[in-house]
């Protein structure tokens, strides 16, 4: 998101700088240089240490000198776009708002995760302070990915409705349109010949619900599933399920290939499935599949239902329901109308992405939000 927006803003002649920690990983060593250039975008790094008692950052990160740097930029009228929430740098940015400037926060978690966070004292304290700051500073804005998130923030948390906007994530259509015949052929070899090509792309974590997909696949007769993604603890259990349901000849685990191969796999598949249990604030993999004109089946978890019109560009099944997913798989694989339906869903999904989910469109939405926040900051300064 940061990379795409930085390029989009620079293309519109805006000055952009990325600020981040100096850490190479949460537990690793830091970079020696405090500055860099990432694809023509300047990057400023801050010395960072992990300090366990810091309750208001889930990673316990403390950026040295960040508060002063934010205050300096605020006095210049800069706008801060803050992504990691909750975090110490969002906390620091709130303190800088009194010096001018503006801030936009983009939370990347789903509603269920936010609800769990609010059961904690530190969660209520952090979100409460953020909401109070929004009421005090009209230049503090929120960008959420779905209408459901907007409703929760305004109706339950009490965020000012005029200071929140729904802006989705985006894709580059060119990534999928530029897949060559050779790349498409190579991706097609991930599946056996003459098999219905099913695809999952994502982390192998319990939250992604791949075990539900395996159980559902065992109840259908057609389809060979390719699973692409890094293991985050769920793979041993998934391999066990493969054996239990005798799916050895219908499953292939593939470690993360190159980005070009992933795009080609989206193009080559007959059907993409995202069976997440929870944690899907948006569901970018579903949008990528739709950009490749692949029909999709998604769960009713998080923001996924906002991406798919059930029966028009895909199917939405009841989250964690093996029977519900099995029914959707059957309709798109084994019925007489299946092939025609898959083609129609894929074409409809592509049109949806073209109209609402390109990075060009998303960047325009953010530019409009940034302009509104900066105007509010200037108005407050004038008064």
C-alpha cells in the first residue's frame, strides 16, 4: 500500500517521503544508514528499540527522535499518512497535530480484531484518545477499507462521520494483463492436465481457513487445488488432513514463487477460493483474482462480502461451514452450468476491479482525502 501510494503521489507531482524504523526485522539488527532511496522515493529511518513495557504498541517499538521530527514537519504543514495501528508512531503523531499539519490513519485490521482489542484496557485507552483527538482536530482523518468498518467506527466508537472515508486497497491491472503466453503456460503446469484448476494464495495460518477448503474439496468430485503461500504454523495440520481425506492426488503445496508467477497462476486458474475464518479486513487476494478475470468463492468473514456480489461475480459461503463451501464448489465445478457460470463470474469480477479497485482510482481517493485534511488544518490555523 505504501509503495503504490508513494508512486501514485509522485506521479501527480506531490512530495513524498517514507518514514520507517531502522530494523531489518523485529528481532534483527538495524540498518547502518539512516536514509535510503526506494525506487526513487526517499526513505528516512529512525533508530528503534524494542521496549517491552510500552503497552500501546503491540510490537513494543520506540522510535528515537520521532516526536521532534513530526513536530517539525507539522509546522511546515505536512500531512502524515499512518498505517500501523495501534502503534507508538500514531501516538506520537497525535502530539504533533497541535503544531499544524494533518494526519490520516489507515487501520489494516478487521472489525473482529478491533473488537478483541477493545476488550483490553490499553485498547480502550488508545482508541479513546484517538477519537478524542479527532473531535479536537478536524484535520485528523480515518480511511477504512469497507462500509462495515466505517459503520463500526462511527456508530460504536463515535468517530466523527465527516472525518472518515471508505477507501479500498488496489491492484495494478497491468500486472495481470502483461502475463505472457510462456508465463501462462508455465503456471498451468502447476496443475495436472485436464483437471479443474482450483487456487488458494495466502499465508498458511489457521485464520485463512484452508482446512475448511480441504474438507470441502473432499466432498466434491472435481478439482485439483494448488496452495501458494508461506507456512505460518498451519501446514503440518493441513498435510495431516490431506492424508486423512485421501487428497494426495488432488493437492499441491507450492512455496511462494516470484510475483510474476503468482500473477500468472491467477490467470491460469479456473476458480480462486479464499476461505478465511477471520482477519480479513479487506481481502486483496480476492481482488487480484478478479483482476485476472478468475471467478471467486469467498467466506462471509470480515470485508470479503463487500468485494463479491453473491451470484454475480462469485459466491459467498458461510464462514467456517464445510457444507456451505462444498455447495459453492459443486455449483462452479460439477453442474451443467458450471463452465458458463465461471466465465460470467470472471468477466463480472474484472469489471468490478476496473471500476473501483485500481491503484489509479485508489490514489485519487486518497489525494481527495489528503486535500480535505490539509484544508481543515489550514482553516483551524486561520481561526
